[in-house]
């Protein structure tokens, strides 16, 4: 029997998606299992690792049943997962506490101490990243300091996908992309950094072996097979972190191809043969799923989340009307916004509702509507939000080009790729054609499946498997507005620079007044 199916697992923040991929035809079936995030304190975010495992078990069983295939037709399993977590495990593989996930910001003090020891610039040069509280290393330091009784029992720290791989195979491994998200990994040597590990005070034996993303790291054990319905001995390919898998799943598998991810957050990413370092540290670099490549990247916090804020805050009546008409609220919003001409009649939106990462790295940046007059209506505000996100992505795009990233072709994935208005604005703002992939919501799973296909020899390399798995639905060409937007972008950049001091003063005032009663 020819084994031509791959099961790719995407361990996300809201749940795990199991995806059945035919090596010749692409995605056949998906099955999603949700789980919860716990918020035990302000800025904290945790999940129970056993919820991930239960989701994989239920997802596997549901997928096989829905697709009506036999488990012995599966060539391999491959993984993508949420990154930058802290999953402390005992020697028997049991979680010692809830996982501290990527969204957790508790380890601010630990981050500051780590960077004081190493230096911000040296840490960036070693890791390829501008280390912050979201990274795993400060969270490990927090655990050592605040919960020493737990830390003393730690046998290994893993990431989400690595925990599930251990449950399936009993091996302790990670891949370069997830290792990079710890802040303890040398981006050039692709090994744990002695400098960073020593500065963090983490015993090196607590870190797992790092294997290439395409490696078959083990096989499904008899015990795991009994729980999941899989066949014992099924090969397991480690895969990579979700962002890096999404890059491969967009078909970004060689220099010259780039992509924009438009979701709650957004990023611009490409492929390069070497890490790309920015003297201003605006961008960062991940190891690619392909062992021969890297992925330069710049990520912004506030993309779809800005539109969600506008919808929830400004469009309550419109949302009810959309529901009554049987429309998606976002389709209704888009219909309003597309009636406004480029530039929103002099209204500019700075999309910094939760501070910002790339290119500013300023947690104190704030959202702004600039240029508001009495002529402006709701539709102008909505279009300005779409434009503000696109303008910030242009800043990231230009920063990546400055450090050597090549973008002859640009693709779009994520939920925002379904918006004709947003992709049209983005094409105009970037000034180049955009390719919309046929499955923009499944790029992460496709990337994991690509690693699986290469790993077990079903495809010789990423270029070949990308040609099979990644197809283009449509191309969006830039229009005459691209010239206007190039001028507007300069105003956008200058507006942030002019307001930087104002943001700092507002934050200081907010901190000093508390709830505003004094």
C-alpha cells in the first residue's frame, strides 16, 4: 500500500488543528479541537500542556473518522506550534505546572537583567532577535526565581509541539525555529549559545537536543498509538514554530519570494541564505524550515486587532445591522470603507493600540487618529485603519529591504488575505503586485506538511513540494494610488516621530494617576 498521506498538526493558541494532506493533491480534511487559555494575573497567560495532548488525540481520531481513511495509509506526522513558551517537564515527561505561553509578559525584570549582562546589541547579534519578555529565556529565569520548588524538578524545557512529539515518541528534541524563540540560540551556528545560556542562569542540560525541522526524530510508540488510533512505528517529523511554518506554507522557500501575514498581528517575511542583521535592530531572523535558509522577519502587534477594535468600538449598530442582513460584520465594514478614496480625505491612523514591535520596538506607542475634521465620518475612520496597518507594514518591508532581503514576488496569507479592500490597499502601499494563495488560512499546516514530505522522502526539497502544495488564487496589481501612498508613508513615519515624546508623557501621566481619581 502506498502511503501518501501526511497528518500535520498546528498547535495554536485557541486550539489544535489536525490536517490531512495528500502528497499529490494537497489538503483533504481538517479537524479542530479548542482549548482554553488561563489568565491568573494581569499580563500572565498560561495553558495546560495536557490540553494540547488531548486535542491531538481527539483531533487525530476525528480526522481519521471524517476522512474515512485507515491510519496505515499515513506516511508521517509533522508539527507546527505556538512559539516562545516555557513548558517545564519532569523526567517522566509530566508537566510540572501550566505552560507559560508566548502572550505572557510577566518576565520584564528578568529580561532587563539578561540584557544588562549580555548587552542588547550583542544579544541581537547572537540570537538574531531583540529579546523581550515574550521569549522563553526570561520565563525560565522567572520560574527559577519565583517557583524554585518547580525549577528543581525540571528535566527539560520544551515548546508546545515538542511536548506532543515527546508524548508520541518519548524523545526530547526541538527544532532550530523553536530553539530560536527561546532567546538562548545562536542564529549563526544553529546551536545553544553558551553566552546566552550562562547569562540566563539556565543549566544547559535542561535544554533539548536541536534537530533540523525536516528530521524524522522518532516513531509513534505503542502506547501513543493506543491513545490516538495511529499505527505504531509511524514516522514523526519535528517540523517548526508556527510563524516559520507559515512562511514555508506561503511558498517562501527561496530568496526573492516574500509574504505578508495579515491576522490579528501581521508580519513581513522572506528567505535568505544568511541571517540578516539590522543596525537599528528593527527586524529579526528565524531559521527557516529548510536547513539551507533563514527567514528575515518584522512583526507588528496591531493589524486585524486594530480592525477588531474599530468594529467593537465604533460599529456596534453596524454589526447588528450586518447580522440582520446576514452579512459578516467585516464584510459590512469593508463595504463602508471602500467608498472612501485613498488617504481617507486627510485622515491618518497610527495602529499602535498595544504598543508596537517592528519597526518601533516601543511598548509606549499609542494608537492615533490624526487629521480628524468635521467632514470625516465612520467610513473614513474605517478606511484609515486599513491604511494605517498597511503603512506600518511598508515600514517593515523597507527595513527588510535595507538589510538585504529580496522581494521580487510578494504573497499574502492569513484572514486579511480574504479582504479584497485590504489586499488592494496593501498592493498600492507596497507598490508591487501581491499573490493571494489558494488556502491563505492553512499556510501554517501546509508548511508543517511540507517539512514532513521532505523529511520522509516524498519530495526531494522544499521547492518541489511548494510547487505541489502552494497555488495562487489571484494576483492583485497596484494601481495609480501607489504614488500617493508613497508620499503618505513619509507623513506616517514623521507623525510617529513627532509624537514619540507625547506617548512617553501620556504613559507617565497614566502611571502616576492610576485610576484617574487623584
